[in-house]
C-alpha cells in the first residue's frame, strides 16, 4: 500500500471496478491480427450527441447500410447475420430453461455444502490449532493461514455462486408453484431482511443493494455509460494521471486487497438509494433522498468519510448499518469465542486470521470478477440496447470473457464466473445449466464467426491490470472495431 499515498484517494474514489467477470478468440483470426499488429490501441471515441447515440444503436447491424468502415478487428461484422445467430441462441435458452428442476436445486445444495464445509472446517482448524499445536504459527503472531484460506474460499463461494445465482432467479421455477414460493432458493425471499441475510448470505454488501447495482444496472446495460462496473471509465483518474506506471500497478494491487468494502459495498448502496429516489420522484413523492451524493462518480469509503467530515452523516450511517452484521460476526463475535476458549492470545489470533481471510477473499473475488468484461479484445458500447433483444445477446458475448470451464471443482474455484458469456446472455438459469450452455453457445459463435473470448483467468488478470493503468484500451463497437 506504500504506493497508494497522496494520489490513492483520488484515483480509488473514482474507481468503479466491477463485476460486477478469460480469453482468446477461437472463432476468427481477428485476435491474432490485433495482437500481431504491435502496441494496443489507445484511442478513445469522442462523445456523441443524443441523435448520434440513437443512430449508433443500428450501426454495423445486418441490413443497415450505414457506410460503416470496419477496422481489422471488426471484419467479422461485415457479413454477420445477427437474426440467424440470435435465433439459434434463443433456441438454446428455451431448451435450458425447460430443463431446470429439482436436479438443479440438488446441485446448488451440493455447492453450498462444499462452501459450508470450507467455512466450518476453517473455523475448526482455527480454534483447534492453538490447543493441539500451540506453537505452530507462533512466528506469525498466531495467524492461521490454512483456516484463513478455507474461510475466505467459503465467503467467496456464498457470494459468487449461491447468492449470485439465486438472486438472479436461476432457481425460481424449481422453487415456486402457482406463484407461491416453495423453497429457500427463490430470489423473492432469499437473503431479504436481516434474519435471512445472516442465514442465507452475509457479506459486506447488502443483498438488496447489490441486486440493484448488479442484476439491473450492470447486467442490462453491459459496457454502456450507465454500467456501474465499466472498468475503463471508472479507472480514468488512474489511467490519465501522471503517476509512474509502477505506482499505478501498485494501486491496482492495493484496490484488490480492499475492494469489496472500500468500493463495492458503498457504491451498491448509492445505486439502491438512487433508484429509490427516482421511483419516488416518478410517483410525485417527497422525502426520499439519496445520501450518497457523488454525482457520476462512484461512492467509496473515501467519499463516505469525506461527507461525514462536512457534516453529512447520512451515507456514513447507512454504511454502518450495511457493514454491521458481517463485521460484528467476523471481527467481534469470533474473537470473543476465541477469548472464551483460550484467552487474549487466542482472541488475537482469531481476529488476525479473520482479517487475513477477508483480505484473501477480496483478492480471490477481485481476480474472478473484475476480469470479466475488460481487455483489449472486449467491446464497450457508446449506445444503448434493449434487454433481450438480438443485440443484447450479441453484446453479452463480445462484451464478456470466459475462463477455463468444465467440472464442478474447477468451476467452484472460479466462482462459476468462468461462464460469464453465457451468464450475461441468460442471467436467470442455474449453475448446472451454464455447464450445458457453454459448448453449445461456443459452437454457434464459431459457426457464425462471432468472436468468443475464453482464456486463463491469469491471462485475463494481466488484461485487467493493463486496462486499469492505461496500458491497454478496450474495443469500441461504434468505432467499427
């Protein structure tokens, strides 16, 4: 964190790093042309007026004689038949949704069992080690890295796999009948309210706030100006700043260590309260204000504390309520249990291990989430599109990247975010359905020449870091890329 001194608050306060989610283009030779062409493109498209934005929606679409000149990376678009491609994609979606049933719920329960085994197994290791092997971690202050890894894996799994897919409605059809919720894993009730938050999915983020930021804004405005997780734009202060490149990479590392509570939780709260204020205004109601007043910039802990120093305590109060369940359990209740068992020494070890587990789960989730929609082979968009339109499905493919897929164990440690392409096409299907969907969607894309990006998560992490610091830039659809 040494590199995150004077310039860090400004850069990180403007950082709206994911999702929310790696890759080479298997279907065409576009990627090889781009990479063999030398340095990554660094141009940014100029801003467009309202008329231009409306017109841009149709640019490059089949049947539109717009006179668009495609760059080398956009040659695949010249003879692309969007309607034919989308017809095959929709057929896959229909088939997958018709197959969701109790087998998918059983699979979800298996993944949840794995997560619980990691968490409670980690707690067992944490509390048993000082009693059975009192000096094994004495050299590092009693911090238990084995327990921290196990606990952090479970925390990540509960978010990226259980909470994520349930809150998208991936199990609704199997958990309801006649309009009535019949099971635990239905988005209408899952993690709603304090009690269900504690029992279903307890993390830094409030589930209701995350639902607005991720499920609505990010998913249905992917790569657009309104996408709260558009990395290239959110990191503009760092990309365009005067810091040496080494210091920029240092800030990326620093953000990865703390991003869930520093950026993601407060910004989801901002989006939730912003939506409530807009809905109240439409109804002609007064008194519903957004306490997170940061304009187009994201809310972070820096902006929340900055507001409190100016006498504006609304955001700070809401963040305290948001953080309380997870923070009190992890950093107060668990150390208290340690104190009861082994006194102050064990309590300190438990506290430090809980802190380490949180840092590790921050890094783990950053690697598998922030990498999903960024790279010099991924598109962003200056125009809007309609949800569930043919263009919507296409943007899900060319605006996302998959990692290595296949097998529950591999998918578990990738947080099931290795199916990001299919997930953005069909957000409301089960985890098991994504395993079925991936080879079918990839084959359809190869058939029609649509770039399908899939690569090791570690290679995608390099792409992410390079875009964040300004070394690479994303493709822009409206530029003919």
